[in-house]
């Protein structure tokens, strides 16, 4: 997973060509700062979701990390997120949806499908 980035100064030379910036270090596997910031934002927002029980908040927070990388636990995380998304509703889900879209791997986004469009 990575982010597509083009410097405005390079756009005329590159046209519509985009450069994918990785989310995780290929050597150590740790998230790059921009990925870590998005994951932290998701965790912080989860704590503000009053509709969720403390256990649901913990499980959703754990799921965010699983969605950011493709792992055997990614499908489990997707199932948890879909289940909790229905409980949170449109208002609480809207902002989280944006952060989740930035954090989730491409494979996780495909598995999430409609859950990313609830709001």
C-alpha cells in the first residue's frame, strides 16, 4: 500500500504520471511517519465514538492496524469494521471512513467495499 504523490512543480513534466509512496518501510516493516499519523488519527477518533463500548473501541483500534497491511488477519478486521460501522451510523462513520480510506491497503479496501460508502 502507498500513497500517490506528485509535486506541483513536477506535474508539467510528468503529466498525469503518479509516484507511489510506500506506507511501510520495506526493510523493517515499520510504518512511515505519514502512515503512523493516519493510524493514530484513527485510534483517536475511535475513542470519541460514544456509540461504542470500550471492548468495541479496542477491537476496532486493533483492526485498523490489520487493515493497513495485508495479513491473514485482514479479513477478520474487515468483518469487525463492517459490523461496527453499522452501529456507529453516518455521522460517526463519515470522518472515520476518510481516515480508513487513507490507511487501508488496497486489498482491505476491496474487502470493505460498501462499508467505505455508508456515510
